[in-house]
C-alpha cells in the first residue's frame, strides 16, 4: 500500500518581505493513487488583507474573519 499526503497552501501574496501570510493549509490523502476523500483544511486570519490574491484562490477577508 502506498499512502501519500498532498499539501497545499494559499497566501495573501508571494513575498513575505511585503508582509504576506498563509491563509489556508490543506491536505488530501491518496492511497494507491486514489484520493480517499480524507481531507484537512485550516483557514487562518492573519490580519493581512487578501487583496488581489482573492482572484487566485477566492478566499475573502470576510470569510477569514
């Protein structure tokens, strides 16, 4: 049995030096190359506005609050 966990993050932008932060962490379990349906999602309100990245991930400031 091969078990993998695929991880993904969403952010407010790309440069930490500009104050951008992670706003979502996600994980999906894959067993024998099949997605099992076991998922993990954690949303994080970071006090940094989402701004233009809303068009990339669709996560709004209102949702995060």
